[in-house]
C-alpha cells in the first residue's frame, strides 16, 4: 500500500469521523434546546394555573358580594311591596266603609223623598179640597174668577193703558226714525264727495303741427288706418298743438290715446305700424283695467274674490252711468253699505262685496243679452262667488224680492250714491245708450268684423269680413242696416251708414 493510498484512507477516515462528530454535536445542541423549551413551557403552565386560580378566587369573591347585594335589594323590595300591600288593604277597607255609608245615606234620602212626596200629595189634596169649597161658596170657577178680575182691571184702567200704549208706540217710532236718519246721515256725510262727469273726447298735445300731416298720411291712409284699428274718430283741425280723439266708448278712447302718444314718440307713422301700436295699447289698457280692479277690492277691504271677477270689475273704471263713473260709484256704495251694515248688525263683509259688485254686469252688457243685474248674477255664479253676495246684489233695482237685510242695505246704498245732488246726469246716459244700441244693430248682421259709432252718433262705420261679404253684398248690407236703424231707433237728423270692405293679401319671404 503506498503512501498516497494511506493518505487518502486517513483523509476519508478523518472526514467520516468529522461527520459523526458534527452530527453528535448537533444532536447534543438540539437536545439541550428542546429541554430548555420544555422547561419554559412547564413554567408558563404553572404561572397560568396560578393566575387562573387567582382570577377564579376573585370572581367567586365578587359573585358572593353581588349575591349578597341582590339578597339585600330583594329584602328591601319585599318590604316595600309589603308596605304597599298594607296601604292598599287599608284603602280598600276605607272604600268599603264609604260605600256602606253611601248606601246608608242613599237609603235615608229615599225615605226622606218618599216622605216629602207623600206630604206634597197631602198638601195638594188639601189645596184642591179648599179650592173646591171656595168655588162652591163663590159659585164660580178659578178661571172664570181670573178672567173676571182681568176684565175689571182692564175696564178701570182702560184709558190709562191706551194712552200708555200710544205713547210707547210714538216714542218707539220716533226713536227708530231718529236712529235711521242718524245712520243714513252718517253714511252720506262720510261719502258725500263731489263727482266729476266723464267727457266724450280726449285732447292730445303734440310737439308741432307738422305731426298732423304724418298722422293724416298720404291721401288720408294713416288716419283711416288709425280709426279702423282703434274705433275712434280723430279730429285734426286748425287748433294749434292739439289733436282730439272722439268716441262714446271710454275704453276705445283710452286705447287710442295711448296708441297715438306712442306713435308720436316713435315717429314711424304708417298703417302697419299703427296696427301694431294699437294692439300694444290694448295690452296696456288691459293691464290698467286689472290694476284698477285690484285697487278697488283693496280699498274696500274685500278678499277671496276670483281674479277673473276682479278683472271684469276693473273695466267699470272706463264705464259711466248717467255721467257717474261706475267703478267709483261702486266703491262709494261699498263704503256706504259697510257703514249701514255695521250700525244695523248685518254681515258687513257680504254687504260691502255685494255693493262693490252690484253693477259688474255693466262691464259686458253691450256684449251679452239681458239686464246688467242678470248678467252680473251669471258672472258671479260662473266664477264661484258666495251665494249670500249674489242674493244681496240681485235686488238692488228691486227686480227680485229682498231675501236678506244685506240686500235691502245694498239697494239703499245705491239710492244714496246715485240720487245725491251732482252724482248723475240723465242726458249723457241716454246719449251713450243710443250709441251703444246703434253699434248693437250693426253687429247683429252676419259678416260684420267690427263697427264703431262716430261723430256723436251721426255716423256708423262698419268693417266687414271681405272673405264673406262681396262688394255687392256690402251695398245691400248698408241698406239693410239703415232700414233697421230707422225701424228700431229714435234719433234727430240722419245717420250715415258707412260699410267698408278692405281686402288685404299678406305673404312672407323667408
């Protein structure tokens, strides 16, 4: 065996010995660590057991304390329950005792009542016996004796009674009459303001007389277009710095005034522009009508009226009756009626509302058939007005019987407002009625677009629908209207019937 082999053998043995030695050392170390861990775990178990015993001991101690406290509380509650039970038992005994006493008292009262009833019957029997004895002795019954006594007293004092009754009657009448006069005088005095009659023409100031030429236009086209659009008559005369608008209808006159003022400011006066400005003026006047209605309602302190009723009421601002402004008359009536209703103890709210709305039918009486009272009643019913208000307003001209004290007050207030000096002028009302009838006759024919009474009723200007009325029909229509006017109306002089057929064709380039 050579030295190299011996060296390799020793090297191998040395390696094997190293491996065995290393494994042994590793096992020893591992065994040592394992023993240390087991010891540590055992120590932890011992500590945990000690801690558990401590916790259990404390818990048992605490549980004993809680149990002891609960037993004490239970004893206290039992004692309280016992006291409550004893108190309830005592109360029950007391109630039983009271019930017994009440029964005893009730029994005693029954006995007393029975005794009283018995004694009362005995007294009545004695009284009846005495009465019968007296009637037998007097040979007359009680009723006959009473009647005889009254007759004797009446006969002895007949003159005094008659004088007294007459005096009371006279004093009562005097007091009632004096009180009525005081109420009416107070109402008239408080509302006795002056009344300005409405006029039938309006004057417009112009900056220069050159404007008159623009308003008339070439061959009168502009003025004809203006009169056709507004239904009024323009008077362009030699009066410097002024143009007069004439119409019996105050609403048309106001629309024409607003339209003419706007045209003068605008400066572009031509037929198409005139029609546009006139439509805008109608919108402005409608706004004024609404505002006037709202102001009237607010001034009279009347609420919960339908807005449509208020709008119709506002139209009365431009309506006159016998020269008296109807809206102002209605407001005045409402205040007078409120004063009287307050004094007489009537329903003030219903009375004032009925007085304010009593002439509402006049706002549309030229458009609807019937009296203004009937029209007003239908308007209020249509828009859900209070039935008490309708009942109070429908009798203001005594067309229907008075159904309430409020109705009588409204009629009295109407008489006061209308009959006081300076309030009305009959001739103006008749004049306006004739002009309204003139337009109504013209509008009653078919194919009429609109009609206007002009020149104080001496001319009726009628615009027809060109698609329905031919030129020949227009001539026939003018004759028929003239004959009907002659038949139905009474008027001085003559009336010019002017039928206008204006055909226009409009197209737009887009």
